[in-house]
């Protein structure tokens, strides 16, 4: 736990499109809705915790108040800078895919916590789990909530349709991995964990913004083919929002989230 905080770690994401300002404006509901998974974590005062995909550190600071120490990691430099600005004691740029080969993965943590982050680690989800396993002490726990099967399906379907309409394969630009209970249970069990609990939780989520603001904050990778063409980017956003008028009750927009929440115990490395 003595490695100095780094502003950039080799292997961190080289294409950082995250905006901490947009996140605060349009996604403040994310850490607020993380309370149940913090409760599932059941922190103890003596424990050392790794916060995987910590974002801007709002939940990390809450964790710090309940245990001995927390190391916050995220692949986004912008988010880690925001976490540091918010007062996180130890926040570092580390991609979850690279954790397995990182000095942090040395069996020093009592628990690895993650909220609303694992579904962004699409490139190799099992490698992420392997890194978590290496970071944990024997019998350490992995407690997380992520997007699960059918998460934000209305917006995701709209974005896929908009890209197909313009001749692009949306799978190339879709950043998300939304597994079901069976899929993620298998992944955990095949990578050294015993699953204590896992459930898929549907949750209608009121937004701080409209669908356009949500896409701008979370769905920006779908717009990569149109960088430099602001007119077409806006046309896609307007098209998707226009087809989702039933997601609005007067001036409040909502999206149907489906969250996969679990607690798993390290059994082997």
C-alpha cells in the first residue's frame, strides 16, 4: 500500500473521451444509486479496499470513511484527476484489463469494490476478473454492481439502428458488456471465485438530463465515425431521442436500467 500515487500509469486508456464535468452534470445519480452495493460490501474498519473503476471518486470518499485505506483506480485520466480534486487519498490511472500485471495485484486487498464500471471493460472481461483475483487476499471478496442483460436496451437499440442506417457496424463502436446471471457466474467460478450472491435487478432510472445528454455522457463511442461532422452527430442524437418519446414524463426522462449485483469470494488463484 506504499506505492506512490501516479498521475499516469503505462497501459492506461490512450483514448480518454470521458468528461468529469459532463459526468457531474448528467450522471450524479450513479454514485447515489451505488448505496446498496456499498451495503453489500459490509466494510470493516481494519480493511484495505481496491475501488475498481472509481470514476470521479464520490463513492470512494464514502468508502474511505468506513475502512483503513482505499486505492481508487480508473482507466480515465480525467476521472482520476477529478477524484484527486475531490480529495481521494490514493487515486491512480490503471485500466482494469491491465490490473492482472500491475503491482497492485499482489494479494494485499481485503475486498475489491466496483460500481457501474465493469460493463465498460468489454475487451476481455475474464482478464479483469483474473486481475481482481490476484489483488485479493485469500478469502477476499469481490463485490460489485454493473450493467447486466438488457441494460439501457432502448437507447442501445436506437444507437445500433442509427449506425446501421448509415452503413456502420454498431458492434465495432458499442463499448458495453452486459452479461446475464449465468454468464457472469460462470466467468467468476472459472477464475477462482465462489459466488455467494448474484442477481439481475431492473431499475427505472430518472435522468438528470434528457436522452441527448445521456448519449453525450455515456454513448459517445457510438459517435466516433462522425468526429468532425457535428451536424451528423447531432442528427443521430436527435433521431435516437425522437424515437424515445415514451421515455419522458413531462420534463423528466427515464431509462430502464438492469443492474447485475454480486458478491463473490476468492477461493484460489
